[in-house]
C-alpha cells in the first residue's frame, strides 16, 4: 500500500508540476502574443502614416504639374503678346519717325475716344 501511496504522491507531484509548467508556458506565450500584436499594430500605423504621406505628396505633385503646365501656357501666351506688341511698337515708332511726330495705332485711338464719350 505504501508503494501505491508513493506512486500517487509522485503522480500528483508530476501533475502539479505539469500544471505549473503549462501555466508558465501560457503566460510566456501570452506575453509573446501581446508583444507581436503591439509590433504589428505599430507597423500598421507606420504603414498607414506612410501611405497617407505618399497620397498627400502625390496630390501636391499633381497640383504642381498642373500649375507648371498653366504657367507654361501663360508664358507662351505672353511671349506671343510681346511679339505682337513689339511689332506694333516698331511699326508705330517707324511711322512716327517718318511723319515726324507721335503715332498711335487706330484701335488705341478708338478705345481712348470711346472712354471720353
């Protein structure tokens, strides 16, 4: 009977130790799962932050490209206007020299007299 009681005590001891080891393993696994979860959350937040930053920068780049295109178009229009005005000034200046006085294009005179009426 003593050997049966010793076996029962030994088995009870082994069972208790196994339970304690299992609890320790569970606690350690829970700590690891929490650490991994926190790391994954931090990575997801960083990725989301980077995605938002890339989106914002992409929109800014699109706006700058549109602005550049509009400015190039405006510069081309102003270059054409300058060419026309330069030709008009040269023509008028040449005509004024020939007539010995001041010369204005016809449309300038018309717009000035319209404002005076």
